[in-house]
């Protein structure tokens, strides 16, 4: 649950929602018993609400096929809805202490800089997993600690913009030896205000705050300035399965159309 919530979301924003979910749904079957719409409602303002639906699907699969216990095997984890290469390995490593490579952008940066002086890649590739696995200590327990340490190093010291090389424990860093060559720089993120993402969020807010299906007018009034953009956002929510439309034309969160 925490690994999914922390995707594209800062820890400070995710923690309160994670605590609420864990208190309310401590077992996969507890979440599976709810509607997908309730998961989206409880997701609140974390953004990218399809993650809430994937978590609900994952919880359902775990409850039905794995005796309500999150699997520890990477391949089994990968077979679950919404679980990708990073998340599967993170769960196996951090929850079960297994010796598996865990690579996010922070880990990729640390290893790339330390071993090859290369700071240009922006995304994690299969080669990064192989590079991380080659560096793992042979002992399982130590390997799990190592993975957590490298991730923390990339998040706090070997950062993308302002690395604190004087505080880094890596002595023979290829990137430093090469004069800290500049990479392509961080990817610029799209502003949120005025985007389809903002409109989608406003439409979802109406349905989160409702106890049942609502009329179209309740959605129209939250973004009156651009009906075309509003319709596009509404269509995308329907296409993603986040909301549903009743036979009478009302709108509701997934699983709550009645």
C-alpha cells in the first residue's frame, strides 16, 4: 500500500492517507469488501487516482487467491494487478528482507554516478536492475539494508540538482572523478493549474463528496469556463473506469452507480 501511494507523491503527503487506510483496511480483504469508488473517495488529494483502483484490484486478488496474505515472491507479486517491476521488488526487499535489486530514480542516479560517471538517463531500465543486483551484498539481510541505504543516499545526499558530495560515503565516485559532468537535467513537469488533470480532480471531488449518483449539472458548475475541456476530462474519467454513468444519465464513482 505504501509503495503504491509513494509513486509520484512526496512522503509527507502520503503518510496521513496511508495511516487512514491502514487503520480502516488492515487486511486486503477489508479493502476488497468495499467498492472501487470508496477506494477512490478515500484516496483524497494524492493525485493519479487510478492507483486507488489498482490497489483495490490488487487487494481483491490477494484476498481471493493468496489467503489474504501479500506474497513475498517477486514473480507472484508481478502477477498482481497494478504491481510493476519496482513495486514487486520493493515489497520483497523491504517487507520480507529478500535479496532482490530495488531501483527507483534515486538508486539509478547513485549507481550510475558511482560506477560510470553517467548522469544522463532519466528513467529506470532493465540494465539498471542488473547493475544494482551486481552490487548487492551476498547476505540476504545485509542486501536488504544496502538497498534501503542506497535509496536514502540518493534521496538526501546524491540528489539530482544539489548533491552534497562532501557528505557522501562513496570514496571512489566515477562522476566526481570526471568533474561532475552535467546530465540532461531534470524533466520539467507540466503546471497543474488549468490542465485536464485539474479538471478531472474537480469532477472527482464532486463525486467523492456525494453519497450517491449526481446530476450532470453538479459537474458542469465546477468548470464552466471551458465546456470542451470539461467534457474531455469527464470522458477520460469514464474511460479509465473511475466513474460510471447510470441508465438515467447520473454520474457516480466506480461501483456506486446502483
